[in-house]
C-alpha cells in the first residue's frame, strides 16, 4: 500500500486507555484521530478530534468512521470481528477481522498456535456434556476458561477433580470452554511485534511479567531479565504466529516459562498490550507509534531500548487505602519525587477496585537502580513488593 501520511485521520474502534494512548501517539506524529465508542466519557473519546457515539455494530456509526478515516485499527480484542470486516470493505483495517476473530476464541487460538508449530499446554475443548465426560484425567488439575470474552482472570476456574470440573462448567453457564492442564510455571513473559502490510516485522524486547489475581501487576525489561536463548525462542515463536495470520498491526503473545525452562504459549492480544507500556519511556519507539506505522504503511524500524525499565500497573484499589470507603488520591507528588518515574493516568473519572487507572514507568541507568526505585514507589502506593 502507499503510505498514509501525517495529516490524514486514523480511526480506532474502542475508546479505552489503549485507544487513548494510540490517539496521543498518532497526534504527536501529525495525524487526526476518530474514535467509535458508545461511552461519552471514554478515555480515547475525550482526547480525539472526533468521537462517534455509537455501538460497535451500529451501521451509521461504522459508515461515519469509514468516511472520516484513511485507515482504521482496534484497541481491544472483543470488538465484533464482523464490524472490522465491514469497515475493511471501505478502508484499510489493521488488524483484520479474521485475525481478531481467532484471538476472540480460545479454541481457535490454540489451534492456530499448534498449526504454527508453537507449543501450548495440553488442552481440550468443552462445548457439550459428551465432551465434558470425555476429558482425560491427564488434564487435571487444570484451568477451565470460557472460550470467549474472558480477560484479566475473568471467566476462569481452577479445577482439581472431575466433580469440580463439572461444577465449574455449570458455574460458567455451560458456555463453550477450554480446559488447560496446569503446568509447573517458573515465570511469565510476553513479546510484542509489529508487522506491516509488506510482511516486514520488528519487535520490542521481551517482557518479564508478574500477574496477581489474573491481572498484570509488574513488568520488568532489561538485558538480564531472561536468558538470551529464551528471548530468541519467544521472539521466533511470536513471529511465526504473526506470519501465520498474515497479521498487520501490533500483536502481543504471552508465554509461560515452565520449571524446565521450556516455553508454552498462553494467549495472544491483537493490539498493544499492558506489558508494552514501558516502551513509552524506555524505548525510542513505543508500541503505539509502531501501531500507527504498521496501519499506515510507514517504515517499521527496529525499536531500541535506551533504559532499563519497570512498569507498575495502577489499579483502582490504590485509591482505597486501608479499607477506605471513599477514594483518596494516591501520593503522586511523593512518587514523582523519585528519580526516573513517569506517571501515565488514563483519564478515568471514577476509581474502582480492579479497574486499570494508569501505570507508572520507572527508568534509570541500570536494572538494580530501576528496581530499587520501583520498589520505593510500590511501597508509597501500597503495592505489594515484588
């Protein structure tokens, strides 16, 4: 495709924080932005030149987004894939609806991983009582996950016995699910790649992640966060997954590191990812600028990380210290007095427990110094040490 140059309008399906950070990156590069989201107070809608207040399948809203935009992307994976296909009849859409549809269904996703030669945990699809009864004992203990619409630990139940499995499927409403065997985990990592219309691909440094209650809590990225051979395996696997989709845009793939050091893929996100937020302050190209470049056909240059980094996820819980019933503003001044701290809040007007309100990036001259400051910031904010 011919590059879509600054001055054009870029559209985004979804008005959450990822859309907001995409809009900021696009605007910094000289683009205008248009957001389609039904929430009048959406974070991305608040900062975009155009905010189309409409549902994701609203025909008039989709038509207006297509008329305003030179190219369109999505900021979350649960936007209806058919809506993206509809938009693609009029404008370049990245990622494509077909790729998003695979990411929306865990069974399709795992089948794609296996087709690409990337190992995942042993699993079985459960859509009927017969499939439930046929599950092998070797998959227990395991984690039962809804095939669709689960995120941040939602729609998941740990099961140790066949009785518990049957009860969990009932609890989840007997919707289509996948059962994954629980494996001995040593760590969790992720890789973010950007792939262009021409197949060119670049990647950010692999991220070492810590999750709590199914939600990303901490990401660490520096030269010593994992062995080089592991980094190379993870990047190669992610590139295979992206190529298998003929993907265009930014893609994040999450992996489990097993106790023996081997990797199994967990899931993919067809968009920028929470674990890549460190790139806004630690790299010369952020994941959001890569998203802009990929969708517009601009050159994809390999990002360079210039500073070790730790990213702390800021959940709404931090606004309710010591069981407070009313929200209390966290001590931002004290946190920002620490060297190398970069605060990113998402413009959400109401803090709620478990809600992603922002993130804090910490950068510095070396990994030890960055980690020390990040631990100080965590202590000030009431985040558990890591």
